[in-house]
C-alpha cells in the first residue's frame, strides 16, 4: 500500500507540473478504485506515503516506479 501511495503522490505532482494527466480515460475508474481502497484501508499511512511521493524528484519517482516492488 505504501508503494502505491508513493507512486500516486508522485504521479499527482508530475501531472500538475506537466499540466496533463499521466493516465488515459480508460484507466481512471480502475485507478480511482485502487487508490480509494488503499486510502480507506489505512488513511494515515496512505497520506504519509503519498506525501513522500509528492516530494520525489522526477528522476527519483521514475527510478522508484521501475524498481521491483
């Protein structure tokens, strides 16, 4: 869950920085369901990990996304 939250936080920041979403319209309901499930399971852990992701540089976020999880 923490990994998903970090990646979500990083994706939010990248989307805001670039001015475009990082996902297509088809994936939005799936992403929303997964993120809602993770957030509901442990809101404090999710929020903290998402904030960590928001602080990642683009290079760090890409490297983290490519790591085996």
